[in-house]
C-alpha cells in the first residue's frame, strides 16, 4: 500500500491539505492521483517510510482499506484485551 501526501498546499474539492499532509485513500480517482504525482503535486510513500493513519484508524476515518498495528505497536500503544 502506498501513502499519498501533498507536496505544498493543495485543495481538492472543498478540502485543503498542507504540505506533507496525507490524502485520504479513495478521495481522488486513480487517474487524478497519477496526474498530480506526475506534476510533483502529490507524492507516493512506501508504507515503510510512513504508514497511513486513515488505514490504521479505519473505524474512525471511514476508510475502506485497513492496515494492522504491528505486535510491537499493540504492546506499546494498545490497551490489553
């Protein structure tokens, strides 16, 4: 999975994004995302570089894609069951 971030200040529809802010998955069609990436207005990051908060907290962001926490993150940040 790739995380898409804004390069510079961008506006898509009625939402504004600041430099480095993550673009929610599914906000833009793939063709539009590719067009902005080609023009260096958006950047794709590998999940090893930066993980998607929208995917990690999908229950709160209404994102259809999910990304689990690692066992180390669960131990460090989650409450025990």
